[in-house]
């Protein structure tokens, strides 16, 4: 009987458990990062998020990574990096805007909307989700830029009066 790696025998519940742990770990690490490094500007996390989505799209297009340990570790990193960068964005916005109940309700609404959009992968394929996510995050970044500029314009107008 050939010797196999124990990971080859993982059942679906164990895989789901590993995925949930990886998602929670990335969300926790994003909060730690924001707290430790006092992130103020969101341009860099948004750019890194879009790059990580692009890398994920490329890996999905290539058919994944090898099923060796380094390949599995690399795939876990590729799949969870967008969660890390989006967590940095969310934590930074939460800290700077206050109003935790409104922010958490928008986060819940976004999660439900994202779950609905995820069903598009059944028709368009998994790679399409990367393109869709990149487009939505880019739209969020641009709308955030316009919102901050309009708030600055209103503040200048109030000061001028």
C-alpha cells in the first residue's frame, strides 16, 4: 500500500473547518494590523486587495496550484489574502467613521448581497467572481473618494460662511 499524506484523507467537514479557521484568522490579523500600524489612508489596502484578486483570478485561470504542501499553502494564502485586505479596509472605516451599528448592518447587508452574487459562479464560473469582486471593490473605492471630497467641500463651505 503506497504511503499517502494525511491531508489526502481529509473529509469535507475538515476542509470546511480549515477554511473557516483561515477566514477568521485573516479577519483577526487585519484587525491587529490596523490597530498596530494605525492605517489612515485606504488607497494602499484597496490596491493590494485588487492585486490579490488579480492573482487569485490568474491562479484559478491556470487551474490552481500543485497539490503538494507548498502548493496547498500557496493556495490558502491566495484565497485568503483578499479577506485580509478587505478586513483592513473595513476596520479602518469602522474606526474612522464611528457608528458601529450602522457599519455592522452595512457589513451584514454586504455579506448577504455577496452571497447572492456568489450564485453567479454557477452560471458564469468561479473566475467571474474575481472579476465581479474587483469591480465592486473598485466602485466602493471610487465612491469613498467622492464621498470624502464632498465632505471636504462641505466643510470648506461651512468655514467660509
